[in-house]
């Protein structure tokens, strides 16, 4: 039964990082996604928007070279959607990571992408 910090840093645990270092990384990433102070909360107690932000922190905690985000803003209320969209734009600009974003929302894709590809034409004859 992981708390939020354990969930965020699971990949670092598997890599053998010391617990105190994992906690520091978890706190840093939780701050980045707007969830500072959530480290010791139960994952089961999170709202949908909080869970999406924890998943984002978990995806980024191991410093991957490429991250796939599949509809990361789907199902959020309008204010959280707009806030997280702005936060993601800033975060993507800071990261030295390639982010592959899958979305059906063209405005969202345009707001987040440096480059975009529309695959809908491939689905039609």
C-alpha cells in the first residue's frame, strides 16, 4: 500500500535509490505538479485530477528520455484543465525529455506541442 511519494518514486526504488533520496525526489516532483504536501497521503484518497498529476510526476521522476502521455487532461474540470495545461507547457519547456502527447483535442495539442502530427487523415480512404 503505497502513499503518494512511494507511488511517484517506484521506479527509483527499483533502481536501488535510498529512501531519503526518493522522498526528496518525490517532494520535488509533487511541487512541480502542484501537489506539494501530498507525499504522505494515500493514493486511494486522491481526486481524479490529483491522480493524473501524481501519474505525471511518476512518469517524470525517473528522468526518462521519452515520455508518452495519452490524453493527460481528459476528464478534468475546466479550471483544473486550464491550470494543468499551463503547468504542462512550462514543464515541457524545462525538461530535457521528449514528450509524445496523444490527444483528440486539437487546441490542447497546439498549446503543448512544438511539433504536431494529425493522423486522422490516415483513417479515411
